[in-house]
C-alpha cells in the first residue's frame, strides 16, 4: 500500500510516531495507574528535541488490557492525562495520542501490527507517512509502520522476541535517543519541516 500525497499534491507534515510502553515509559506489564507510569531515562529530553526539530509527536499504543477488562477506559485516560501533564511541565506537547482498546480476539483494524492507528492519525493531522518515522520496542510496531508505508523505523532493544523473517527496522538502538543522529542529519540536509 502506498501512502502520502499524490504527485503535485500538498506536502504533508512529518511526524515521529511513538509506541508508548517501552519507548516513552518503562514497560512494566500493564500500566494501569498514574503512579505506575515511569518515564524512561532521557525520553522527555528526546521528545523535546524531536519537537524542536519540527516533527509532530504522535503516540500509537496497543492497550488490550482494556479489552481484556484488566483496566478501564477511565484508568487509561487518567494515565494519559498524567503523561501529558508531566510532558507539558517539561515543555513537550504531544500532538496526538491514539490507542487501540481491543483484545487480540476482536479482529479490529487498529491493533498493531495493523496500521489503523497510524492511518487515522495521518488523516487527522495531514501527515506524510513517507517523511515520517516510527519508534517501537516490539516487532509488531515495525510491522505496523511497514504496512502504513513508514520506512524510517527505530526498534528499541527489549526482551521481546524478534522473528528474523518478520519486519525489519531501519535502525536498532537502546532508547529513543538513538533516533536523534539520523533525525538531525535529515533536518540539516534541508528537508523542510
Ligand atoms: Mg511497547
Ligand atoms: Zn483496535
């Protein structure tokens, strides 16, 4: 599937799509309460710099604990508000937060590796996926990016298994900070924001 504006069409905005658990905060299983939400070291600083470089910040997160009835929509909303408030106090403004509340059995089109969350965000924010990035800590994040037409991907090393025959990231690193060198190069090369 190809994405992005057609020839001669308006140039969309560029974004960094971010998985949440294991990228922004520590992945401690299901994060159900604000006090369980712990930012990964350096994550806020990286988000601030990504924003300064002119990229939209868009969270795309699977939250099947809602569909599994382990926590509620309201629990999830409280955690999200906490995350946004903490980020705002550091001058970081998320442009969008999208989540899939379904369980794997629901067969929805938004649970990663399905590309639904990314596609919805791209429509709502006029994002050019061909100029955008995605950062995740599971192979399903990279697969969702692939299926949405995002080629620039960073896989953060994690305990989750990687299938060598599955979707391959462009970069592998230890944290969100690993995106900064290629992002700075791209901006210095003059790709307009
Ligand atoms: Mg994750
Ligand atoms: Zn879903």
